[in-house]
C-alpha cells in the first residue's frame, strides 16, 4: 500500500462566500476527523489533492497540518462540482493501524474473456469495491482475471470472497463483471424469431384461399 504526504492548512469554519474565495485561489476545503477526536477544518491545494483522487490505486495519506507531525488517514469522501467536475470538498478519515477500516479499492481487469471471441462484450458493473481490513493490508487494487468468462458468465461479489482474504461490504449477489451478448445481436435474434413465428400463419391463409 503506497503512502502519499499531503500538506494542509487549518482553516476557520466560515461563510459560503469565504469558501468560494478559497476555491478561486486554487485551494480545496475539507475536513479531517477520527474516532473520539474533534473534527478539524482544513484546506489543501487542488494540485496536491488530484493525485489522490484521479488514480487507479488506493493510498494511505500522511496528512501534515501546518507542518505538524503526520496523521495517517484515508480519503473517505470526495465532492465534485456538478457542472465542471472540479473537486470542491473532501473528507479524510483518521486511521489506527491496529484497527480495521472500510475503504473503497479499485478493480483491475486482466486477461481477455473467451466470450469476446464468440461475439460477446465484457461489461464492468463495479469499478471499485468496499472492503474492510487493517490499514497496512489495504491493497492498491484488486486484480481479477476474466480469461475464462464465456458468454452469459459473470463474477459476483461472492466470488471475490473466495479470491481474496478481505471482508467485502457489498451484497454478495452484486455483479462485478460479466460477458453479455451485444444488444444489436439480440435485436437480430428477436427479429428472426418474429419472422419464424409469423411464417406458418401466411401458409395457413394461403390454404384457405385455395379451398374457397
């Protein structure tokens, strides 16, 4: 599990206008909180926060507030602007290396599903999965090999429980990856079935006309 240092400044809880001014200057407001500790309002530069957000890996954050000794934490929540997709707020959760923590971990797909050769399409329903484990056991990502997936096959959360040692927090039946028939192929099959089902009726009508 990689660790990244993040320098922050303590900020006062202020008005919406003051927070917007903070964002205009290139900083992002956020909070640090931990069990049995007072919540600390902080701000960081947008540039220093991006590597922790726009990544395919999970990191432990070594948070240094106003130059003080680092606080081990993980990103718990990120809020984006609904139009610009800029980061507008973040939450950091303080962690104890001896206590399990719930964290979202990215899913990395390897291999080429055999169902693709038969005309199927690989669909990834979950790109991240919530697990619970000790901080030092948090993986950068979970690697899943899809080589043996044929058309109609799927990998569920319950299957991950047998692949990895972590406790998974999603429902067991949630689909993570699957190989499906493309919709265009399904439409062609439905059309062919419709034509086949109507053909006998045409023949029957022809016989009736001959009898008359």
